[in-house]
């Protein structure tokens, strides 16, 4: 049951960070980005792979722009940051 509450807290934190001005989103957003895989793996191990897949899809939807930026950086490109 603790995992469920941690996941709910993560979602509320992500929504709160999304409402911040863009330049204030970086530090908490990176922390959420790092915490998400651990939560998704824990969901998969505790409940089922199907719920972990749903959590992964929700994570990818919420963090699509930061993940695109990281993917471009990994490929050696220099994408622009929004202002």
C-alpha cells in the first residue's frame, strides 16, 4: 500500500512542478525523472507488468519533451531550450 501512496505523491509532485515557471522546473523535474524508473520497476514487481507498462506510458507522456531533449543530446545534437 505504501507503493500506491508513493506513486500518487509522485503524480501530484509532477503536476505541481508542471505548474511552475519553466526555469524553476529543472531541479525538481530532474529529481522526478530519476525517481520514476524506480517506482515503475517497483510497480511491476509488486503488482504486474501490465500496470508497470501503463505507468511507463504515463511517464513517457508526461516527460516527452525532456526525454526528447535528452535523446537529442545523447545523439550529439544541441537542441534549443525553451525560454
